[in-house]
C-alpha cells in the first residue's frame, strides 16, 4: 500500500502567546538554537523532532500542543481516516517550504494534523 502508511509523529506544534517570546525558553530547554523563525512561528530541530512555536489559536486547533502525523501522501491518507469516521476540517494545502498540511477531526472532536514533506 504505497502512500498510505503513516510515518510517525515528528512534529509538535506548541501554542504560545508570541513565538519570539518563547524562543529563549525553548532554546535553553533543547540546548539548540532555532533553525527557522519569523513572525508566524519559530522552529527547532532536536534529535529528529520538529518543535514549532506557533501563535495559539483555538479556531485552528492549536489551543494546546498538537502532535502532527507525517504521511507520505496527502492525496491518500485523508480518505482513509475519513472512511474510518474522521471529518476533513481543512483540506491539504501548501504552507511553504515544500510542506503540505491537512487537518481532520476525529469522532471526539480532536483535531489531527497531517503533514507531507515534498
């Protein structure tokens, strides 16, 4: 089943009131400087994990930390999870840097983020 296997959780979105303000704390915690940064998020890479400090936004499903599932094909995976009972919240779209993102909601209302790196 090529294109349907979930790779694993590699990215965690951590909501903050301002990504720049939380950068120093996360740098001290991880012992690495941020690899990416801007006004919309600050990104860290630490031992294969991607930590993204993002503005907290309940409407986007980022009111608490969100684990993001990396998948090889966003044309395939959402269909499988919706067939199992999830609902598409946000269809796949390009967020820059060669990454596609889609969100689905499970039957309990939890927002699940799906990521595909191109």
